[in-house]
């Protein structure tokens, strides 16, 4: 099970006199991550290191810290907490004591982990999109079945014969709904999987 943040969340930690401010937020697009990083980064801080992850896409940045001592440990913290669709920015204000590469990795990764452990999380429910059509006289029955299956109607259009829909459902509801629409339409209709973005 993967989790994402319900709302943006922030914590502060002090490690060997350096102050670490961790800002985390849910994202659903790489541009949202870039906007959040720009919004919370402090130009007066010593470093603004970050990582984000969305499914199999991810990016991280050490912002001047030694290579792989900040961004990669933040990404590892996101993955270690089973999180996805999340951006984490760790802002460091240097306190005069050098941490060394191992200390930096522990500080950045640890503070990111602490933030995600305390943040309000919610389970990510994976749905896939399908196209389906039905006649006007079939629609009220099919609409009730969609509600039972907790389907999300992403798009709906009407024409002279009936309605055409793009719906999103969880994998466990596919067979039930596909059989239902096939029976309702006497084999005329079935769910057609749409390519994911």
C-alpha cells in the first residue's frame, strides 16, 4: 500500500547546531513539485535540498551539499515510508559544526523520514480509466452500479442514442462492471481500457 500527504506538512529539527526545516506536500504533476520547491526554498538558507516521487518518476537535488548526501537520502526516506506523489524540501541553516558525509546523509534522510512519520497520510487508491457507452434506457441502472462500484466519472457526453463515459475504477471492480455492462447491453458494450498519461 502506498500513501500520500493529505495536506502540506512542516517540521523543524536541530542537529549539531544546524537547523533543518522540512516541508512536504502532495503533488500530482512535476510542475506542482517545482512550484512547491520554489515557494518554500529560502534564499538566505545554506542549502535547500529536495526530492520528489510520482510513480516511477523521481528527481532529487543536493543544492551544493556533497553529491548524494542530501537529495538521494530524502528520496530514500520517501520510499522508505511507502509514500508516493510527494515532494520533500529540507532547508538547512548551517550552525558551525560540520557533519561529514555520513552525518549529512543521516540528517537529511532522518529529518525527511521524521516529517513523513508525523504527517497526515492517506492511502493511494489506484484506479484505471475505461471508456464505455450505454443507451438512455440503460443509464439509470448502470449509474447505480457505478455508484456501488465507487467508480469516478471523469467525463460524460450525451448524444441522440445515449451516453458515453470515461470512468476510473479499481482493478478489483473491473470484472464485475464489465460483466454487468455486457449483460445490460446484451453483449453490445464492454469496458475499454484507456492509455494512462
